[in-house]
């Protein structure tokens, strides 16, 4: 505790979910380390990165979890979701199947959470406009129906990456304070 400094501490768990190869790991590495890897491979073991931001003069930390590739086998475990108060549900705007599967990811998230979860629908790879397969309107519309925040991002050129994470973290903060 940091009572002696007159402040409170905030640490929130955020999970990133969505089909394989939509760019989950690169969104996290872009946000946490400003890095992009064009040849990223699935890592072994569950990984998270901790990132801080300031809200109302308070330090708010987010522990952001990335899957280790188990989503390929639809085998993301309950341990992954446990305690999550925020989620980014990611699809690839160039692959419609990844958008069609968003509903399944939302169901899985709901099954595993027992609290309010701040949720952001993320259409990633918006730098690939020429081979877009899911329109911005479709993304917006799904987000409205499911009551999610919505943003199109590019982990490659950094568009909206910081914004997407920070909106979720801010919403969590609003939910708990
Ligand atoms: P994950 O399986 O969801 O974690 O996806 P990765 O982060 O491993 O990315 C899968 C592939 O998509 C890799 O080849 C990345 O370089 C590429 N990728 C990820 N994000 C973007 C993006 O915003 N734009 C483009 N053009 N490629 C991306
Ligand atoms: Mg990954």
C-alpha cells in the first residue's frame, strides 16, 4: 500500500482474446514496448506485460495478458480469464472469419467472468485498407449491439493502439471508483 503517500494503488487485469494471427501479440508489444514483429511466433507459456498510466493524478497499472497461441485450438483456459476486469476482443479486418468468431469469444469471456468487464472490440490491421474484408460500419454496428467500445487499429503503424488500451483502462477505473 502507498497510504503514506496519501494515494491508492490500482492494478487491473486485462486480457486480449480473438482468433489466431489477428495481431494480439503485436498489439501488446506495440503498446508496452513500442515494438512490432513481422514474423512473430506463438510464445510458450502465458505472458503478461504491466503498463502504467495516470488517471486523476493516480498511478493506474494494467497487467495485460496475451495468450500463448492456445487460441489456435480454442483451448484458452479459465485461469487466463480469472480476475479480468477488462478485455480487448480482436479481429483482423482482412479476414471475415475472425470477425464472425467474435461472438464466440464474447460468449467465452462471459462464461468465465463474474464481474463487470470493460470490453473493447478491436478491428486490427487497418493499414491493409486495400484488402479490407470487414467494413468499419460492420464493426461499429456489432459493437453497438453488444455494447462494446470499438476501435480500428494497426499494430504495424501504431494507429489507435495506445488509445484502445487506455480507453479500456480508464473504463475499468470508472467502474471501480
Ligand atoms: P496473434 O496470433 O493474434 O498474437 O497475432 P500476431 O501478433 O502474432 O500477428 C500475426 C501476424 O500478423 C504477424 O505476421 C504480424 O506481423 C501480423 N500483424 C499483426 N498486427 C498487424 C497489423 O496491424 N498490420 C499488419 N499489416 N500486420 C499485422
Ligand atoms: Mg499471439
